[in-house]
C-alpha cells in the first residue's frame, strides 16, 4: 500500500479511538452525576456507631501452650 494511504488510515483510526474515549469519559461523568456525591461523613458516622455497640459474641478463651 502507498505510505500516504496508510498514514491517512492510521490518522482516521486515531480520531475514531479519541472519539470513543471522549464518549466513554462523558458517559462515565454523567453516571457519576446521576448517582450523586458519596458523603464520607455518613460512612464515618456508621463506623463510630458500630464501634460503640457491644460485641454480640463472648470473648474467645485464652490459648495455652502445650508441650509437644
């Protein structure tokens, strides 16, 4: 094939790949916008509440070392 034709085909391929990447990036941004912002404070509040709750299981018995 002629080198100029190959260069034109490669340039067209690069343009197509950039267009796909832009569409993907915009779609991802739109999905994130629809989901809303994730509030970190809500997760922190859940962790604090879980830390204050008593443990439902009794503590494990102590392990003793036995001679082999």
